[in-house]
C-alpha cells in the first residue's frame, strides 16, 4: 500500500530536521541527504508498528497550509 504524508524540512546551523505533523515526530541529523534517508526508514517502521498494534494509520492531509 502507498502512503503519502507531509514532511517539513528545517535547516538549522549545524543540522537538518524533518518533522512529520501527522505523527508528531521530528528527526534531526547532520545533512540533508541523511535526513531524507532516515525519514524513509522512520516512516516504514512507524507505519508497520501501527499495523502490528492494530492502530489506525493517520490519514494524509489533502491540503497542507504552511504559515511562515
């Protein structure tokens, strides 16, 4: 099954962060490449855990509004 979720990338002084609003989680690593790779692994594991624990997987938003 294919899932799509919004992700927000934050560039800070010495690291990169990615936050997943649907899951309330943030990942922080040293480079943009690493944060993208780790986000793929994170989403795969968390969605699997939701399925294993018979929890409803959060639905992806049809529209994301970003305030800057």
